[in-house]
């Protein structure tokens, strides 16, 4: 908050987040009363439906995470918007908040500066990290790999000069292309396994090691299996 106020130089603060997941939106209580918070309606509804459960789930990820989440308060926005976009005027700088619905979550939002061609992509795009598929049925299955691919195509078509991913290094549009090609490969391999009659466990066993070998410098390989299971469910209906 102190850094944001210093950067703002006395101007009003406007706060948003790309999606409801803890590492992206669960520190917003420090901005309560100090800013105007904006997000899309799907983000708010997902926060209400899942926020408390995600706090408890993330607390199981280790003592350091549990300590960071101690006393966290789930903060709802001051303003929500419907549809696929809203525009903010930050004193002569135009910022667009855009979303295309279900992909990584129900209402992933990107922050787009059209004049500067800078894109804040959230977890729709990550750099050298296997994409996070929050596929935890029956508690949470609001992720769709094929729709995610379509969203990534749309982001590529924006033609960003600079891309700030949800995790990893700032890059250019190539980081979106790399992510899309990964999802497409995982879909192709998984759909082939489903069509051959493989179970989800069998598909993971057949595909996972080869994916790790194909992307040896990518981290968090545990998410590959979640992606396979998600595509398996999509194909098998």
C-alpha cells in the first residue's frame, strides 16, 4: 500500500486483480478504504463461492503459506461490471479490463493498456511454468482447456508488445504462443488416449513423462497431470 501511494503521488488508487486465487487476490484487505476496487461479476461470484475453501486448502501447502494466510479477509470489490470489458480512465491513461469467460477460472480478467500495448495476463499465461489447472472435482472443476486455448488465441491477436504473466518473467507475445502450443499439445495427446479407451490414470501414465522431457526447463511439473485429467474429462463428456 505504501509503495502504491508513493507511485500514485496523491492521485486516487484503483485496484483490480486477474482472478480470485489466493496469491493474486487475498491481500486486498490492505487497500480497503484506500482505493476503489473493480472486477467482473464472475470473479466476485467465484470469490463468494470458493474463497473461504481456497484459504483452507492453501493453508495445507506448508507452514509459510499458512502463516501468510493467517487473518486474511476476503474483500469484495466496490464495483463490478458485466460483459467482456470495461474501461478505466486513469488521468489520461486508458486501461481496459477484458475477459472472455471460463478458461483458467470462471472469469479470468486481463489488464490491457492499448496505447502502450502492455498486457497483464494473470494465470492465463505463465513463463516457463507448466500452466496451473485448478481441476479438483467435485469441489472445483471450473477450468476448461479448450476454451483456454481460444482465449490465448485472442490474446495473441491483441498484439501485445510486453506481456506480464501471472508467474515468471516479463516477456513478449511469444510467451502467449508458447503457452497456447503447450495446451494444444496436451489436448491432442489426451484426446488420443481417450479415443483409444484409456482411463484418466492411464492417460496420465502414458503422457506425463514425455511432456516433462519435452519441457525440461519448465517448473511445477505436478500440474501436467491435472491438465491431462481436465482434458480427459472434457473429451469423455
